[in-house]
C-alpha cells in the first residue's frame, strides 16, 4: 500500500494493516483532537477538570496541577505560567510534551507555590487547576500514557464502508498486538519536517548549518509571512534585519535571531537561547528518524514485531506493562527464555536509538541497522556533541511494537461541518512516548498529510 512521500521522509515507509483507509481529516476543529495524560497511580488529567470547591489534599512542597491548554507549545505554556506566577521556570516541572494543535490536559508540579497563587493565573487558552500537594515533583516515569479522543471529519465513504474498513484495521491491530512504535509526525513537524535534519547537522559538528536549517529554510506549507522572512534571511544572512521581519509567533527563531544579531558567528550560543530540552530534542530527532527507518525495513522484510529474533534487543516490562531500563539481547543461549517472556507479556522486542551507549542490534536486525547507518554516514559515537554537551543523546533501546489499549469506534455519523460527508470518532489509550498519529495513519491511510491535518 502506497505511503505518502512526507512519511517516507520521516522514515515511516510501511503500514502494518492491510485494509484501505477511510481517508478524512483530523484537527479541523481544535477540540477534534483531545489528549488527557494518565499517571501510573491512575490519576487522569481531564480537559473538563474543575477547581470549584477544591480543598488542599496531600503534603509536600510540590503543588500538582492540571494544565489544560489549546494552541500552546508546552515549553512556551510553562514559560508563560512561570512569568505570571513570577517564579523561575526551574520550579515548574512537567512529565510529557503535549501536542500544540490539540486540546490537552497534563500534570505539572509547582515548587513552593500556594493554591491561591494558582487561582490568580489568567492566560488566554490556558487553564491551571490545583489537584494535590506532593513530596515529589513531576517527571517522565510517573506517566502511564495518554488517553485520546479523536474526530476524523470529511470522510467521503458511506457509514457502512467506514465501519467495514475501520473494523478490518482494528482486527489487524489486535492480531499484531499493536502498531509499529514509530516516532510520529509531530516529532519532526509536518509543516516544516526538519527537526531530524537539524540534529543530523549537529552530529556532524556543524552548528552553523543546523542553525540555518532551523531559521532560514522555508516551507511551502507554512504561513506566507514566515516563509518570506526565512527566504530573505537565506538570501541576505542579515540577522538584525531578520529579527525585525520574523513574525512574533516564531518565538524560538526570534530567541536565536536576537542572539545572532549581537554575535553573528556564535551559533552554539544561539541554540542555547532555546529551552535545554528542545536543544536535545533536535539530536534525538535524528535518532528517531533512524529508528523509524530501522523499523520500516524490518516490517518490509517480514520480520515479526512481536517475536524476538537472534540478535534482537528486548526490554523488560514493569507491572504496568511499561518498558523499564532493563534490557537484554537474544542469543542462542537465552532465545527460548526470552521468547517465553515475550509471550507472557514480561518483555517486548526492541531496537536501538543509536548513541554512544547503544550500538546497533545483531543478527538480521543488526544488518538492517548497519546498512542504514552506513548510508547515512553516521556512527553511534557521533551522537556525542562535544561543543554542546547538553544536547548529547546517549542512546537507549525502544520497543518496536506499540500496544493500543481500549480502542473503540465511538460513533460514525453525518459530519455537520462538511455536509454530505461522514465523521468517525475513535477513542484509545497509548503508553507514554507513543504517538496517536501512528495509530490514525493506519485507519486513515492519508496521501496528503497536510490536507489530512497531520
């Protein structure tokens, strides 16, 4: 089945389901894409959370709040909250980065902040609700996953065809045990899918090229004002002029341009005007791209995702079914024990996010990875970034199969926003670090990702 060119550019070159897609579009309305964060203790950050009648519960220096946002980048939302509370951003911690083009709810921790202070925060498209006090701040291991409610609009097929195709996709997903654990579209961007390219240049020690890709490479899909400003910077290399021309909504670019207008050759310093986690995300983006390619080629060759092969990495799962830091590698000596553990749901098959600490797999999967790394002219050691150590991506292993929990077709009805067409609602839960768009691409099989709302 044909995969769109943009997905191929992101390393996603295959599907795991066989049915034709239903088509349609996501995110036509902002509330069509709802994300609610679920913690391992069962706490759910709900978009409909309420603060009325809240009484302080728990003990500790950290006030756990639910942050509900629309059209806000997570980093910028946290920065704005810190400014309104007049505290350092270092006193605010969150566990996961949520989609900008969505209605999202997530947990954040505020250090030494009163609930009364939170009640006074008033920001457009952001709501902040205190939940409880805790002795520990938020961090990634507290997340179980995310619950999604997705509306796919503008579907041309009849309700019966939609139901038949969606049922076939769901059956395939259940047969395989999930979907390929690709890094999804928003990991790289779809309007300007270049996060991995920036990381690629950083692994080659070229901070200037990385910065210019981020700042000056226009995309035909972005806002015309942004596209023209980038093109002018590419033509003139005048950072001061670019700072005047770049629209206000390009906040990260303006952070870098403000620095470069003063220090035109200090590209590393320019990157350091960005949030620390964002700097590392560029290099991790390149790791993610390579992982997607590794996984696509495994699927293309017909190597199972849920059956360990000699040389495969495998990860131990915890009591919540989440991958741990413990991993092994299948050898002739332990392969039978590993196969049994995978069948019992105690382990899962994995592949590396290559880095200094994680070389390629062995066996058939290792051959795939080595071939791709050689074609890319990169080695695991290149992910050590000596000129910007905080961006170093050491590497780890990642599950190659993404289980989909509580998958339901909530309804198929006439789409009032698009007369004469149908809409479908899906609900499902994914483990942390997984992407809803990877599930949706199997149902929709979109050929134009921009048109489809990705």
